[in-house]
């Protein structure tokens, strides 16, 4: 039995296929041009974008050059980076750049709308309640710390961090944010959380072998509350404890204050 194979003639590309190839090529070229020229379009890297938030809690980039809106002092501002590199270094630079805090002023109409968004009742306050924030600190990334700082810039009256020389499983770890270290400078001296936010790093030492896991975590968090009291916290203030990579939205925090 003989099998015969017939070779089909090679057909030319259809008009539709040709159009798709041309369109894909154009998109690729435009994307490459955008990536190549992006640094030039966004301005020099040493003057990063400044971030603001509108009254709905969304983050807004409002300037590529602080001179265009009259912000003074950012070019003379001392930036602290510790061991941050690449994108985390840029993030810290943006977070430390001095900028205004427009949502600090109480606008009754906006505060009413903000509270309704979160199911809260506006208390007709003319001043904001202070927020005392606290968090445990260890080997958290600069991306996490910088992101929280950006979202909460200028909101906290006091930020307290507690670091321990032992993990919850009682493994030894070196203190990372010791006084005078570059990491300590980033969180306490850079103004990363706001121009008037006081930042304290405290330390928890306990060699009790029975104090581990959640018990050890509770002990560290209790130290945060003690520090709040020492710093003059009153019954009208708000106490807020979270992990270093967690935060409520800026809009909700502002609603809490009124």
C-alpha cells in the first residue's frame, strides 16, 4: 500500500494577520520609547515627586519639581537611607521630602462626608484628636516602613516603636535600630512620619524562658502603652497599635480624629 503526500502551496499572510503584526510592532516601539524617555519626562531623580492625599483618601502625585509650587527647604533637607537600596532608597527619599499637610485643616462639609463613608458620626469637633501610634520593629523592609509613613504623613502626634533582642521563639537577634545607627536616624530624625510627629524607639529585654510566642509579643506591646502614658496621653487621645507594615487608610484615620 502506497501513501501519497501532497504538498500544499505556501499561502501569503492574510491582510488581517499583517495588520496585527504591524499594530503589535507599533505598540512595542511606543512602549520602548516611553520607558527610555521616562526619566527625562519625570524630572531629575534627586528631586522626587511629592505626595499628597485628597479628601477621599486617594494618593496624589501633584508635582515633579517642588519649585513649581513653592515648597522650600526640600533641597537642603538631610535624607537618611541606612541600608536601603534601589527602589526602597527612592521610596525613603520621597517619604522624607518636606511637604504640606492640607487635610489637617477641618472642613465641616468634608468631615461629614468622610465620616459617612466609614459609618461614623461626625462629632462637630473643631480640633482633631491626637493619635498615638505604636508598632513592634525588627527586620521589616524599608518598603513597608516607607509606605506606612507616606500614607500617615503628618497624622500621628507620637509614634512609638519597640525592638527586642530576642525573637518570639527566643532566638537571639542583633538590635537593628540602636541609638545613633543609620536605621535609627531614618525613623527618628528624618521627619518621615511628619514634621511635628515625635518618634521614639524603645527596647524590650527579657530572658524569661517562659515568656515566648504571643506572651512575649503582648509584653512588648504593653511597653508601647507605658510609653504613651509617659508622653502625656489623655482620655481624648486615640491609641492605635499595628504591625510596621500595616495601616488604616489616611481617610479613615482622619475620620477617627473628628
